[in-house]
């Protein structure tokens, strides 16, 4: 598993899960799962992460692009 933007930020700032959780007002276990890429943050948590990291971990970093638009079989071409 590749490192997440949050994991890289926390490592560079030498901040642990508990301290970051306190910073954003969430439980340590939530931060741990988000940092490890096991869970995506809700919009409010993503906004808090962006704010508390000074934009180093932007909300957009949690969005994965769609591979391709889906076309219904009944669409006219």
C-alpha cells in the first residue's frame, strides 16, 4: 500500500495519530484508519484536515478520478 498524503504530512511534521486527532477533534482510531488509507474521511473531516495542515493535505487528495464515464446500453450514439 502506498503512503497517503496524510501519512506523509504526519511523518514530516513528526505528529502521531493521537495528537492529530486532538487537532481535528476526532478519535485517534479514525485518524489511524484515514492515515493508513483504510478509510476515506467525510467531507467535514477532509475540510478539517486541509485546514489544520495549512493546505498541505487538500480535500482533493481524497478524491479518486473515475476511470471512464459509464454509458447506459440504451443510449443513442
